[in-house]
C-alpha cells in the first residue's frame, strides 16, 4: 500500500517538474514511510511513496522499470491473485515469451501482465489498486483503478498539464490548479455531506471512477470503463435452492478472506463485535496457522462500548485480542488530528482514524475490515424501507394533488423523518428512484438553495445514479438498493474515509466483502434469498455455526458518541470559528449558515449535530488549505 504521484506536461521544464514531484511525494509521506522514489524522462515525472507489505526488499521499491526498460510503473494497492498470474506469466503462451521476474512483488506482476495482455490485464486482476504505467516507446500513460474504487486516484488536466495522485492535497501542492471550489460539487457536499465521483470539492480536479482506466497521449486523454456495477444486471436464479446459495456465499467469502491473508508484515483485523467483523475474524481464525490479532476500541462508558460483544468473539476464536481502551475524552482529543488527516472533506471519518491509529500503534501494518457487509447483505434500514415502499405502490393511484395535500399535513410534525416523508409523497411517482436520494439527504433542495444562494440546483447526482440501475424491482429490488449504496454512500464516504484515515497512519486496510466475485454473485440473487427478516439473514445463514448467537441476535450499534453535547460545549468555539470561515464566502449564504447554527443551539429537532458537523469540517478544510474565497 502506497501513494503515487505523476505529472505529464510538455511545457514544464525538467528541473521544475522534478521539484514539483518531490513536493508531491513529501505530501504523501504518511502513506509510504518505507521508501521514496522518483523517475522522469521526456516531460513525464513519476513519484512513489512505499508502505512495504509484500516483498519488503529494496528491489521492489518504485518507480519500477520492466526488464526491457520500456515500461515504468507506480502502483498503490494489492493484487490478491498475483501468485496465480505470476505462474501463468512465467510460461510461454501463443508466441508470448515468459517474463523473467526479478522480485517477489505483485507490482512486477502488474507490469508483466500489461506487457502480455495490454489493457485487458485489468480483467484478470483481483485486488484493490490504483496505478500508472508509462510506455516510453509509445509515449503513452495508462492509469487505472480497481473495480469497486477501494483505492483512490485523482487527476487534473488543465493548461496542458496532466497531474494525478493518490490524494488531492498533492495535486494542489503543485500550484498547477487553482484552489477554488467547484460550484456543483459544493451543492452535493451541502446536500449529502460528500461529493460524488467523478467530481471533487476542488474545481478542475476529478476522481477516476471505479472500474475505469485512462490513456493519456499527445496531450489528450481518453477514459474507458472496463467494469460497470450498473451492468452487473441481476440474474434470476430461482432454480437455485437457498441451501445452495448459502453454500456458494460461504465458499466465496472464505476465498475472499484467504486471498487477503498474504502479507510479509504483521496483520490483524478490526473487531467491533458486529456480524460483519465477527464473520471476517471467524474465517481468518479457521484459515490462519497462527493466532489472529484482533483490535477493538472500547470505553468505560457502556453506552458507547461494544467490549462485551468483541470479547465473546475473541474468546470463541481464541484470538490474540487487544482491547484498546479509551476515554470518550480521548476520542475528542484525537479530533484535531483526524481533521488534519482528511484529504477530502466529509461528514464522517473520525471513528476510522481513532481505530486505525490505535491499531498501528500496536505494531500492525495491515488489517482486515468488515466494510461492505451492510451494503451486500441488506444491513441498513434503507433496505427494509425500500421493501415497504414496494408494498405501498397503490399510493400511486392517488392523484398527486391529494398526495401533496397529505404531505403538508405530515410535515406539520417538523421532524427530519416527517420532512422526508412529505417530500417523497410529493414526488411524481412513488418508487425507489425517488425514495433513495431522499434517504441519504442531509438537507433538502429548499435548504440547499438557501445555503448556497442558488435559484436552481444542478441535476441530483444520486438520483442520476439510481435511475440508471437495472429496473427489475419485482425480483431484485434489494440488489438495486445494494447497487445504489455501493455506488454512492459506500464509494464516496466509507471507502474514502477508510483510505484517507488508515493511510494517514500508514495502515493498510483490506475489505474481503468487496471481493468482486462475491459482489457479483450476491447482486445476482433474487430478493427472496436476501430479505433481512433477521439482521443480514443470508450472511448469517451462510455462516451457520460459525458466529455466536449473541452476535447474530444483537442489535446494530456502532459508535454513538455525545456529539450534540460536544458541539454545544467543548467544540462550540471551534465550530463557530469554522462556520465563520464559510460565512466569508460568496457561494454560501452567511445569514442562513448563522440561522442553522442558532437552530441547532436551540434544540431544533430538524437540525441535528450531523447537519452542522459537515459544514464545520468544510470550513476547517478550506481554511487549512487556504482556498480562494469565491
């Protein structure tokens, strides 16, 4: 796991390019403390910071050059099937010469795979990655990102400069792009506490989409999709028995975990005591020849601590368990560091930083996580609500004018839930496409218009994503909901936070639930196999006998800290300072920002702490990076 940087610019003097590349690498030192490397030729500058996980020798440092000197690669990620591919690449096939490997790294496997199969090599990869490969003969840059967007890759292409990096901050460090917010991205951020790829909060800086690659040649770029979640259309597998489905899920998940246990450094797993993390730990324990290191952040305050559950799991699987005990005040004290670690602003992430920092401090360099289990196996309330909406399709027979009148009555309660219900009842059609974007909203359209001072808003990106998903809601509504969650919230909040917060302390996080073979299989299953009559029933049935009943039957918890109290007391001055930064901007309504803060302080039920916090984070981020006050 590492950080990559690159510049391709015909008009950039060599010395200037080298200087900028060194500055970019310095920006990513936290991602790769083990080695720092650069390469340049013909106005192409490539940089790499290495966190050594596989083949710790210096021979695997990057940038890495192919045997014939033609190709240069910088690579961030892990290729889980690299040993199988290496074996294949060492054999001659249809006129292709075997590749002679000089290292035991997966990086060199990527080079060899590209030499043999070209861009189609991506179809053979199973892993998480973002890499750039330069062809010195064709003068062509090839950059690619993994199917589900586990590893980030940002780029800008302004003024004949093509600049890319694992982090936005490194791109901004070059000075080749202005520090200015993107107007449409700002609307997204206000509404959803994140920005959905390909946009970022920075104007003219984009994220390469998951499952895409980009070719840059002759000052021109071409982006191509090689794997599309939307096109993984569900298949009707009614002939498959539920018992067979459970067996297949069990097999796929076991293989996914096993693939991710290859490392040349100490590793472990996050263990909250929930179903997802417990499942990963249980499979690891049955696979590994050594005791599994497990890590749980626990608290004296029982309202916040999951210690009782994580202890049950650790005892059952005989793990080398580490209870990292913190006071709630310790979490608060870590907040400044977690905010500084944010490469892109967002409404969450502090939790990930605390767990990652504590795990790294315990001597672990790689950890497995249960991220993705909720999205695949219907672990959120939104899945049950989607099924309820499906049952109430008869409401579409009611004329819209009467539904709108009813919405006005519902909204008199003046709660967040009543407001979303009223908004939904007012939609042209009561279906999933309209329901889902509302379910993830932080502020509604009217509030966003007030905050941004805009009379009209750009087309809603979440709605745009959802309406392009497969439409078989009769048999595959839950798969559609999973695709919506994966494409929006998971990719643009959870995965971004997991990467930036773990890599801030040089910790690699692997996510078995996002093995694409498992994702494709579960998305192809009809609803009848996945209805969550009990929490994540398909997953727990597939792992029957593995998990303790106390874990299977427990209520979903997670971190629930006294944020409301903190924002009104310990963090009040800090919040007001950051909100004041937003009030200085011409693209946000000063009076409305102040009104929202006042409503929060006065316990308005419609303005919870989470509807204030992402604005606070934005103010802090813009101030820290000295953004133009547009």
